């Protein structure tokens, strides 16, 4: 029997990589506009994924993709690559990395609600409780613990992160359908290629205002990090986790992302580590854990 600790170690690494992308996005967004920043991430990721597919299965498998599969990956690229990353990088230019990372807790919640509306999936009372807890946790972080001042705390960055959550939830539901008939690596590569194409169309007008001075060693390093570690390697390890221990156990590791994001924001960007951030983060994680656990 294969030992489980290497899989658990990789999934912990995935959570660390994903939490780190919010710190990297904050750094990149200080020098580059959102579409260009997201485009660079997926140019790097696409090259790594294509190389991985080439050496593992061969790029010839792409010739077997059907038209419905191509359309499915296009939807995934438009929602999970274009919309999600465009909104995350825009929000990162306006918000602390720790605050943007906490919105990740809403991803499974929004996916659950969309599935209930469009796929008629039933939500149990326990999962509803998890939804309420997760939303309340994010609310505490957004309001900085002062609910009377919520309207003043909720700005363009927070709205962008809600749009990002919607994009990722759509990506997840479409991916659930698309992955029934094609391999995860192939679907991910095609979604990345579609997203890269869409991002390039939007990014071109931004290039006139970008100078070479924007590409500092720190920005370049962060772009490589988000593409290689935050996207390509994280995806491969996450897919391996689903294959080895199942989706229900794998998704639990996502709960580490908001907490790690808050910690990394404090550690690398000197963002304040407030009681409201910690309390909201813990409540949101507990809610997401309840949503995922009762989904088994």
C-alpha cells in the first residue's frame, strides 16, 4: 500500500503555493496592470504544463480533443483564468494580500450555491450552517470587526474579489462536467491556453503605458512563482491528491489557504495581523470545513 504522507506533504505545499500567490500578486500589481500581470502568469504556466504533458503523454493527445470538450475548456478559460485572475490582480492593487486571500473561503460556498440553483443539488442544514459561518467570517475581515462601518470598508477591491469567486465557482462546475470525458492535465492546459488568449486581447492596450523599469527582479521572480509554483506545480500535485486520496479529503487542504495568506501578508509585506482578521479567518475556515465535510 502506498504511504499517504508524500501526498499530504504535496497538498500542504499546494496550499502554501496558493497562499503565496496573493503576496506575489500584491507585489506584481504595484508595477503592472491586471491583465498583463495575469497574462504573464499563464504564459509561464502554459509553457510548464505543455512541457509536462509532452514528456508524460505527448502533445499528440491534444488531437483527440472533441468539439464539446474544446468548448468546455473555453468556458473554463474564460471563467477560471480570465475572470478570476483579472479580478484577483485588480483587487491586489487595492487591497492587502491577507484580505484578498480570505475571500478564497467563499469559493466552495459559491460553488455549492450555484450547483443548488443550476444543477438542483440539495443543500443539507449542516452545509447551510457552513455557508453562514464562511460568509460571516469573510464579513468580519472585510468590515475589520466593525459591522457598522461595513459600507465604508467594502470597495472596488472587495467587489472584484466577489467577481473572482463567481469566476472560480463557474470554472469548478464546468470543470466537473468537462473532466468526465477528458484528462485533468489536458483540460487544464487547454483552459490555460484559452485564458492566455483572452488575457492577451485585453492586455494589449495596457502595454503602451508599461516601461522596462516595471520589470524589476522582484516582479519577474513573482511572475515566475505564480506561473510555475502557484499554477503548474500546484495543479499537478492537486490532481495527484485527488487521484490518491479522493476529492473529499483533498479539498480539506484548501482550508489552509486563507490562514496562510494572512500569515504571509504579515510576514512578507508587513501587513497588520489584527484580531478581526484572525477571528474572521478561523470562522471562515470552520465554515468551509463544514461545507466540505458534510459533502462526503
